C-alpha cells in the first residue's frame, strides 16, 4: 500500500485509536482525587468548547442547513449513548487499572460488529469475523491476567 492508495478513513481511524489511548492515560490520572462523574462533566465541557471552536474556525457553524428529524433522533440517541459510555468508562478508570479497563472497553468493537449485523444488515467477511473473535479473545485474556 502506497500513500496514494492509503484510504483516508484508515488515517483517521488510526488517529482516533491514538487519541483514545491517550485519553485513557490522561483520564486515569485526571480522575484521581475527584468524583468520576464530575470528571466526565469537565471532559464533556472541553469537548464541546473544542468542537465549537473548530466549527467556528472552519465556517461550518454559520449555515448548517436543515437537519432531518431522523438525524436528530439518532444523533440524540448517539449522544445519550456517548454520555453513558463516558460515565461508565470514567467510573471504571477510577476503580481499576487503565491496562485492564481500556481493553475491556474495546469490546465495543465486537459489539459494533454484532450490532452492525443485526441492525444494519452488514456482513463481515470471514477474515472480519476472525479478527472480531481475536479482539474478543484478547480482551478476555487481558481481563483474566489477575
């Protein structure tokens, strides 16, 4: 694979993974000494302000255009899911080591694959299913290390 054929989604997915890893480390240190729900709230404020500034700087905030009702419904549901995930994640980081919490959190990859099949009609390839099974097995092995 050359840079010419490197898919843009892969670049952004790798950046997402790197930032998610840093998030776990920063959150583990940041949640020490304060309530995990308060830590989640403070993090959410930072995310909101950052995204607002990005939208303003790129001119995307001024004329967003009409947003369909279906988009609103599913974005609200996604936001509620994100909030619940963050609250649980920060609580887990407060109570356990990041080296165990983060891999278990990544079982979301397995659940996305299963939900994608059930709700979106997606069909992973055989290699996809093998990878999904390996991710699940890896999370279990890591969780059993104690």
